[in-house]
C-alpha cells in the first residue's frame, strides 16, 4: 500500500495520504484497492476517533483517475472498475468514524468523488474542484452522479457534471460543496483543529449520527425519522451516554470510551 499511507496520532486522529505525487495523486486500480483496505482497518480500530484524508504534496488532493488505465477499458471492464471504486468509497462513508477531506489542490474526477465520500470537506483557497469526465466522453463512475446531487442539489450538480468545468474553492463553498475555505498556509492547522474537536465527542454518538444522516437521507422523511428514533434509542443505552450526561451535570469534561 505504498501509494496510501496512514499515520496515527496519540489523540485519536488518523491521517490517510494518497501519495502518487508524480501523477498528481491520480487513482489507479491498486490505489483504489488500498483505500478500501485502509478504511476497513480504520473501521475496526477503536483507537481512531477521526480521520483526515488528503493528497501528498501541495499541488493535488487527487487529480482524477489514472487515464492510462481508463483509455483501454471496454464496457465490462469499465463497469467492474466503477463497482470497485464505489465499494472503496463506500468504505469511507460507512467506516463509522468522521472523515475529513483536506483538499489541498486539484480535486477532479475521481478526486472530487473521493472528497464527496467524506463527511466533511475543507479546501485550500487554491484548490480546483470538478467532475470533468464528460470532456473525456465518459461520466463519473465512483459515486459522483449520486453524492453530488445529495450535497448541493440536482440542478447545481447537473451543471457541474454536464459542463465538466472546474470551480474555485470559493465557488465550491458558495454551492455548499465544501464546509470552509482556508488559505494554503492555514489549511492543515484548520483541519487539525476540526479533527481534535471531533475526538472530544462521543465516538458512538458520532457513528450513529453519521449513520442516521446517510441512511435517513436516502429514503423518505418518515423512513429517516424512524432510523433516527432507533439510533437515538441505541445511543441512550451506551456507557458514553451515561458519561456525557454525568459530566454535564457535574460541570466537567466527559471522558468518552466509545462504549
């Protein structure tokens, strides 16, 4: 997994880095598989409370998929590649830990789709974001057509997908695609601060809150409310709930254990 590295901090933050700098961190098949394996590992690691996902260097988050591989694919190979990419990105969305995309440069095509699979997105002011697949005669295949419209709405998603245009970080913020824009010099510290805040929250509560938003958002309001009620009940039976309530009443900081 040389193209994907993971570093753990003593505070519960795991930083996952896509490292193919010569290719602007473009996603080849091996890298996509490594992403899935890393996030499956994170899902089972109780010491990890929050994840930062980024690209190596200062030019690109992920500049897209590896065009060398895409150029020779037939219809069957393309479908299989899309399913594998979707599975890897689903592993991010469903890993049970909040995942922050630290968009430090180009986030195009598969890179944009990778960011969309994260729960929070923070961008450098120099970042460029987009889904340019139609300019290559294909469409997004790693979840872009589905996640983007759920985040910014169908009309705006279609505009980005159909034009294939790159947008600035400020425009992405205006559309609701990213949560905040930082100067390049402040991006890492800003994202680190967000991750540290998340590490102070109840791990089970974060897991169930993410689950309620994702699963509930895919159905009707009635379905979503039912999911929320179920998960509200589940979190109310945890040790973390008792600790959180006790800490509030005793006017102290909680010591959550993820149990």
